[in-house]
């Protein structure tokens, strides 16, 4: 994926799927039912899209990533597990 300005919902969704699939090849705990959806990507974009452009620009993307970095491993696992419920 080439980053040119801002990520659309479709690009965020593709990124989510690609990362999940790549991580899933080494982590057998990832279940097929926990695949991201376009609704997940839209929710993520909406949550961090401070300028209401329906995209994630560099600053917004950094905010999302920083929030994830600040979570403990246990918090990230709980967040991921809650998706399948």
C-alpha cells in the first residue's frame, strides 16, 4: 500500500485484513470469525477523523497507532477478543 495523503475506509479495511492475515499465519489463536469488516474500518476512521474528511490523514493515523501502543498486551488482547462477541 502506498500512502498518499490520507487513507480511505476501503484502504483502512484492506490494511486491517492484510495485517490480520499476516499475523494469523503465526498466531493460531486468531479465529476466522474475527476478521475485520468494512464496518470496523468505518468505525475506526470515524473515531479518529477529527477533520470529518472520512479519511485518516497522517496526524489522525498517528493518533490511532499511538493509542494502540499505549495499551498493555492484555488490553490489546481483550480488545481483540471482544470483537468476536
